[in-house]
């Protein structure tokens, strides 16, 4: 299939579909030079709790139209203690609690003026834990102009991609014709969420991928990629 490139905006404690995408490409581009979206996954994600789920949200000082790599965290840093308390209350008795909580305690002991740096530290640890081998590059370092399909194609061309691996939602907006003219093949991710025993019933999909890391440790990657594992029918975005 040649060199496969995937592009995704940097998420906070990314979900399993994000990790699955990274496991299936050679280069994973973190799209950090596009507009920050309020109330999206740039600064928050879900944690499984006894009540169902709860958001861990990083408060920011984002302004309208600001790029992701420019967004600063709020001056009030009490969110770090709140996050850590949520993780601890939800997973203190999980099989791999100490391993995960040790990283989180260190993470939250530091100041994070920029949201993107906080997210990159989490993504780096997440990829290490799931055994992601893809090269990770920030789009801001590649300086590709344009928007939407043109920008994505430009990133692929700079990285000598033979295949662009898109999320399934790309079917709704991607201009495949310009990729075809450029000789870049387009493939779409069809991610079906694995079903596994969480700490609380019933099973709730689309939590942070750390839910699985707390429960399965080094076996999380195998479960995520196991074609025989029980999965939900719907292909999640």
C-alpha cells in the first residue's frame, strides 16, 4: 500500500478510534494549525464513572478564530487537581491503576501554559502504551497552506504519501478528485468500537482510550486490534 499518512486534530485523552487510526498508518499528522473548536475534543474527553461518565475538561482562554496551537490554558490551574481526583475516584481499584495514575500525577504536577503541549504529552504516552509505531508530526511544522481537502493533500504530498487514510466522516467532505489527480489513494477508516468489561455496567463506548489502559494495561493494543473481539455494529466517527 506504500506510505500511509493519517491526519487528525490533537485530542485531549483521545478515544480508541483515534488510537486505531494511528496504528494503521506510517505517519500520523497532528493537525494543530487549524481553528480551535469550543466544546469539542480539543480540550476534553470522557471518563467512565459510577454515575455513567464525566467530562475532564481543560479550561482555556481561547478566542474566536484562534488556532489550536495558539490556545492557552486558563490561569486558574485548579483544573489539574480536579482532573486527577476524577481519574483517581474512577480507577483507583482498576488492575493497572498505579501504572496509569503514576503518569497522571506527574502530568498534573506541571504547569501547562499551552493546551497543545498538554495534549501532546498525553498523546505521546497513549501511543507508547498502545505500541503505536507511526511517526508523529505536527502540521504547524510543515506549513501547508489552504483548507479542507487542499490542505490535507498538501500534507500528504510533503510527506510523500501514497495513501491518505481518512476518518469515515471524510466521506462527507473530502474532494477525492484532487487526490486522484495527484496520484494519492484515499482509504477510509471503518472503526467499530470493541466491547469489553468496564469497571461499571452497562458498557459505554467512546470513553477516553485510557479507560482500556487502566483495565488491560499492555494487553490493550491486542484487544483493540483483535478482529474476533466483540464490537458494536455502528462504525463510529
